[in-house]
């Protein structure tokens, strides 16, 4: 039986298998990241999300900045078969406190709001309330 299509898996694994592991996949203010490095970060993110007990097709919102953490968490969520329903740019959080953005989370029916960085995977979950 063929595997189900997963866009994150296809984007990363296909490029690695086709010999582009050392090619640049993402650039931010802190550096350049190869497909191999991005894939490792995506896998760590996907594993962390799965350990939280999220189910396939759970909706999540990502609070992000324009760093390597955004594609790492975004693609990690997709690789985990989660549904990313919205992105909240970090500039919105700095203008309005995170709590003021809570209606966005409720409106999207997200069970989780993912934080800005992969390191701070201390998440705000509606399931805990």
C-alpha cells in the first residue's frame, strides 16, 4: 500500500534523496540552513508535537517570527498530520498582548497556539483549560 502524501515529507525527503541535502533551503538573519539541517529541525519539531498528545487533524495556530523556527514548526506540524489554521506574526503579539489575541485561537478552533521558538515548546493549549 503506498504511503499517504505528506507535503512536508515530500518537500524535505525528496530533496535529500535527490542529492540536495547540502543545498540551502532557508536563509534568515542568523544564517543559512541546508535541506538536511531543516529536515532535522522539522523532525525534532514533529516529535515534540507528537509527545504533546495531539491527534491527526488537530488544529494548531503558529505564533512566529521570520526565523528558521517558523518553517521548522510549520512543516513539523504538517509532518505530524496537524492542520495549521492560522499564523500570528510575532509583531502582532508585541503590539497586543498574547491574551488579547485569544479570540483568534478560539475562532480558528485551534487546540494549541505554538510559540515563537522551537526551544520554547511550552505551549498554550485550550485542552488544559
